[in-house]
C-alpha cells in the first residue's frame, strides 16, 4: 500500500503522553494502512493531501446501527452488506456494530451464523464490522419501546451460550432486573462482551449492581428506561452519576431534546457515546421500511415510527449527531471524542477512534458544516476528496 501524507489546517491531535485531545494545525503520515507519525504544523514542500478548513478527525465509530440505506442488518443479504459497508463512509463512519433487535434466541443465533459466513466475502474499502450488537431479547416488557414483547425472555445460561457460540457478539443490551441477568452479565463480560443496560425499568441500585457485575454502558439514555426522579432514581440517574457507565445518546434532537443532551454531556464528561440507532430508513426518502421484521414509517420530518406512533430507531447520520452536539454548545473535541475515542475504547479497540502513531489510518474530514467531506479507511480514500 502506498504511503500517504495528510496536512490539515485543523485536526484532532493526541499529544504524546497527554490524556486530552486538542485542535491544532498538523499532519498525519500513513504507511501500510497505519498511522506512523503525527505532527504539528505543515511539512515544508511535502506532497500529499492538503485539507484547508474543517477538521481532520478519527474515523467515526457507531455502536448501534440497526440498518441503513434501505437494509435491516438482522436479515440483510450479501448485496445489502456490500451496500451498507461501502456507503457508511459517506457519513464518516469507518467502523460499526450492526445491531439486531429482539427476536427469538434461535433466530438471533441463525442471523449471527449467517453474518459470520458473509463477512469474509465483503470487499475491502468498506466500514469495518466490529462484531454484532444484540439489543434484546433480554429486555423489560415495561420498557419495550419498538421491540416485540412476544419474544422478550430471561437471559438463561443456555441462551447466553447459544449466542456466544459464533464468537461474533461484541455488545449485548439487556435489562438487569430480569431473572438471571446479573449472572448473564458476568458470563458475557468474562467472554469479552460489552454489556449495556437498556430497555429497562430497573432502579438505580439495580443498575449499580449490573455495573458491579461488569456492565459498562447504557443504551440510548432517557429512551425506553426508568429516568431521573428525586425519590425513585432509575436507569438514567445511574447512567449520569456512575463513572463506570457510558451513556449512549441518540442526538437527533427528537429522541432527546437539546437541554437534556447538554445535561448528559455535563453530567458524564468523557463518558458519552454518540450513536445513531439508525433503522433501514436512514439515508432513504420517506416511505415504509422494516425494523426487526415489522414495518416502520419514515416521515418527511422526524424519526421513523411504528403504526402505534412509537419511535422505531432513527434516520440519523453519526456526523450529523456531531454537528448537532456542536450546535447545542458542546465543544468540537468533546463531540468528536463521543463518536470516536470513547466508543472504540469501550469495545477494546484502542487502535481505532484516535489520530496517533500505531492506530489504524481511519480518518474523516469534517467540513465547516461538520459533515463528512472525505473519508479514509486504512489510508485508502473511500469517499470524497480525490476519490469522487
């Protein structure tokens, strides 16, 4: 693979030994798909790509993608996988977790096996598939949201073993108040799976017990969960106050309002994870689409809905979530960290989500509108720039 040099008038750099990132003019050298050097300023006379304006950021990492571009990830065919992985870089996403919502355990297992068989055939140059996020079926009937209550069940040892068999599960969302949940959290954590509390009516104490057992994330804070109350604190309260937990935030300004989103960032500095929760309708015109085998309607404005009016995922792009965060007053480095370094670190991928020597050369140029204008994966320009 050819070497690459990118200079930028503004980029997110990680100074040697520093725990914080800063915006600074600088350059990135890439060899064989890996960042080899990061420096300030501009090398004199060095050929390469020169980005004037905007921000050079690490490639975006989305831990919750139910679907995109007309395809639902749980039952997508090979053509759909090719389309989604090749087109997600248009949104700045260079790595993601396809998310399968509630279904019977045996159907989840079948979908996992089908996915495992399809992944080796994906072409180079698409967004990296980091495993699978199972959002259900171990959720609360009281907080089911758009999930089918018929398939909700307890996380028995047999069910957990069946799902772990493929080796493809990276993240599981569950309700810790269900019978057997704490043991399931321990088993999943011991097997290297990130556990997230979500679709849950748990008390703050029950969520704390889940964190004691190994849970480290909360799925789409404020949505489909017990909330913030001064006498009966729930999932959202613990998510905001427990430093062990990283709250996921769908920042389309429909799932969560701007003041509530600011509260999340202020209460959980360095822990917030921006996610899209994108459904198959994302990136598509208004119409009828599919989520978990059931129809959803994508309106001209706002998120997709079930027939009963329940929000069913989103039509959000992750670069748009960053733009929304900045628009409500979050500083750009914090906003971008929430879509890069923080999610990558949660799943143990410290080679992603940062601009630093040794990291994968997954990069995105966010323009003045904070949307992706060019994207590189392993140093290859896969969207925008001189790729168009």
